[in-house]
């Protein structure tokens, strides 16, 4: 008995994953059920779509010169975070259910760290986007004058912070030395860390929402005094449209992740009394859906992005069709930009594409 009591206050790194699950009363399934198989099958399908959709966004931003601005680099980095989230969810599903008991503590920590890194990267990206919008819009510019070198530095810092936050629970802030502090949702995590992490992310959400609200009020105030027949009015409308798209991305992120963060907060504050295990899986599904929402928002709101998506998919279809017949070496290794241009010109949107290319260089983004 004395040994059991001392185990609650001393560090014993010999405990396995099953010990911590039994400690907090979280049951590990002993065999696969039909429901588990269906959930994993659907989850893996969604993850595959998430990875492909966000990869398409990244390729579109890379290929289209009109997207080579700081705001789109940051949105592309957000797509990379969503793609990473899709990979993290795949790893989670391949190491859940009865497989959980076979995990070592290191494997379990890696499983959780991947989710933490993807969320932190997304939040940090949204914060960077809000700062970029604040800097550019309060000077009434469509895009900020941030240099590419500075954008790269910001992106590197975002991933550095995300990786650090993902490693914290496995290195310095877990419950292996204080078993009474173990979480019921993530049994090896410290409840105090979950409180810190959830509160930090929720505060970041509130700051970004307040910042965007202030930006919207400012833009609408300035737009009232702009003539409807001037380039300033067109510019202001472009700013508003881009802001709407970004705000939809932020709103979707807040809606999808707030239930999960509130679950972690309640688990950290109340422990077993929160009954968090009864609804944590639903919150995880909602959070996973967020990684699929952003590409849908881009395709529905941004005509230029949608046209780029079509050109990429057109090229892929033509390339796959061309592989089924013999092709000359020149065709096979023709430069990609020329091939893309041919696909765009031969698509059903040829007229719209030509009109877009013949317009003056000022981009109003009316389709946003």
C-alpha cells in the first residue's frame, strides 16, 4: 500500500501506456468492432482528401504569379499545416483502438505531438495573417510590402514554435512524476499543460477576432468616402473581398477547434468529473473537418484560385491520357509552364482566361 501511495508522488518511468489509461479510467478496446472499422475507413478517406486538397492549394499558389504576395504565402503555409494535420490524423487512426496498448510511450507522445504541431502551426499562421492584414489595410494597400525574405523568416518561426509546443508534453510537462495530474482525454499529458495550451489558443482566437473586427470597421469607414467611379473604390472593394475570404477561414477555424479546446480546458479543470471521454471523439472529428474547409473556401470565393485549380487538374488529366499513347521525348519533357498554358488555353474557360490576361495589371479580385 505504501508503495502504491509513493507512486503518486515520485517519478517512475517504467509505467507503460496501458497503466496510464487504467489510472484515469479510459478504456482501451480489446478488439475491433464494426463501428471502429467504419470510423477508421471514413477517417482515412477524409484524410486522403485533406492531403490532396491542401496540396492542390500549395501548388496553385506556387504556379500562379498573381499569388506571389505575402498574404498568399502565409495562406499557402496554412495549407501546409492542414496537410500536416491530415498526416497527423492518419497516424492517429493507425495507432488507435486495440493498437493503443501496443504503443510505447515514445510512440504515444509522437502521436499527440503531431496533432499539437499542426494546431499550433495553424493558429500561428492565422495570427501572422492578421498582423499582415492589419499592416497593409491600415495603409490602404491590397498587399503589404513585406519582403520575401521576411515572409520566409516568419514561416520558419511559425514552424519552430509549433515544433517546440509539440515537444513540451513529452519532455518537460507531463504527468509521469505527478500521477494525480494526469488528463482523462490524453492520459500521459498534464492537466495543467492542457489548461495552459487551451487558454493560450482561445486567447489568440479572441485577439484575432477583435483585430479583424477593427479592420472591417476601418475599411467600411474608408469605403464610404470613396467614389464609385474611381480606382480607389475598386481597390477598397478588393480589400473587402479579400478580408471576407480570410475572415471565413478564421471563422471556420474557430468553429471547428473551439469545441476541442473547450473539452481540453474542462478536462484540465475538472478531470474525471468533466466526462470528457464521452464526447472527445466528436470534437476530434469536427477539428479534422477544418483541414478540408479552407480549400473549399478558396475555390468558392476566389475566381483566380478556382481557375488555377482547373488548369492544374486539366494538365494532370491530359498528362495521364498522354501516358497511354506513345509520345516523343520532346513532348514528355516539355517545360511545365508551357504545358500549363496550353491546358488553360484549351479549357472550356478559354474566353474568360484570355480576357483576364488582357486586362490591366491592377488585380481587383472581384471573384473573392
